[in-house]
C-alpha cells in the first residue's frame, strides 16, 4: 500500500477536512498567518509597553518614553503568525501490539500524518520525531505541500522496537526545534510516569502548548481474554501464563489507576489529554482534538479582546 494511503486514509481526510488545528496559546512562527504572536514584526498593532529586561533587543526600546521618564521600556506588538506543530510518535516495542496494519503504532502514525496534513494545508509548519529510547527519525519543520511526503516517509521507515524513554528524547528534540509552538505526544505511555512528568514540566516551562494522545489497543482496555493465556512483555523479558478471569477485576483496577495518573499529570501542567482506542474510527479522536482546540482558541481570543 502506498505510504500516502496507509497513513493518510482518504475517508478520514474527507471527514475532518473542514476543520483546522488552532493554537490555544500565543505561538511564535516564521511566516504571517492566522495565529497570534507576542513578537514584534511587520504588524503595526501596538499592544502595550513593558519594562526593559536584560536580553531584550535595543531596537524594541521606546526611546521617547526613555526621554520622558528616564526608564527603559520596550514596545510590544501583536502580529499574526503561523503555528509550528511538532509531532512526537512513540515507536517503542509496546506500540507494535496488534495485528499487522492494525497496531498501536499504525494508529498513532495515521493520527500524526492526518494532523500534519491539516496543518500543512493551512500553511503552517510541521516537524515530526519518531522515538523509542532515542530519536529514530526526525523531520525538520517545514510548511510546503510536499513536506507531507517527508513526514509520511519517516513514519513508514520506522519499525517499533526497544524500550520507551521520553525525557531524553524531549530534551534533544527541544534543542532541534526550539521555537515555541504546539507539541503533540502520541504514545501508549507505558513508561516511568516521572519520565512523562519531567517532559511535560519542561515543555510547559518553555511555553510550548502540549497535547497528549494516549493510544491503547482494545485488548488493553477491555481485557477480553477468557481461556488460559500466555502474556509476554514486548519491552522486557517477562512472560506470565495465567487464567485471565482470576485477574480481570484486578487488571481493570490497575488500568484505571494508571489512566488516572496520566490524566492527573496532564492536568497539573495544563496539558490537553485524549484517550484513543485503536479500533475506533480515526476521525472521532481527530474531531475531538480539533473541535476542542478551536473552541479554546476562540475563548482565548475573546478574553484577549476584553
């Protein structure tokens, strides 16, 4: 199956094609677009003065105010600028769970490709990173239409393997893509939760807007097993044969505690969280993400105008 059809199903694109991904927070970009930025550029829409701090560029200083008050202030303008989206797609071994073509990684990669397609269509920048314990493939942010082939190509070349280690990947990716923007993390998050907490704290401290899409297989959510089953961990050498009925209630309790912990960490750092069931039609989680972000953007813009 061609790459463009495997990770960009036409039926999904058709259903979500009228929606746009909008940044909730003020973002920085390179080109003039529809998103708000606090940085001085070609815009003539003056917002306010603020006191000069070390590191501000002297060209932003309002020398007339300095002449009157003998204090340094910089002028702040508000310009429209493009969104910069960075996609982080988990390619660790646990993401390979599922039938061929229907794994968690296939689901995450398709979501990432669809988001990239929509953002590129509105002429915004998109970059992509696939990772396990390290960065496997990376595609630098661009905004030309053909860039989608680079992103889909990187996803196609990625084979899930190894363990998951999010924190060092986020540190490295943030040095590769330092500009503020929207970061989307797509993973099952079968990792040390301190890893996730450190990653979200770091990204939010850098004023990135962050979305977490947790992709889980229906087997992991429903635990449908009935006969004696051999369970094998995909990332560490561990096998357990058991009678599933004896562990079902305990498994669901542990799963709910795990999901609650992920949600709590996201809420602590004001990060939007979405649970994605691998088997559900992909336009459903995409619509949830895009509609919520659009509403938040409108709310943010309305408050800014008051």
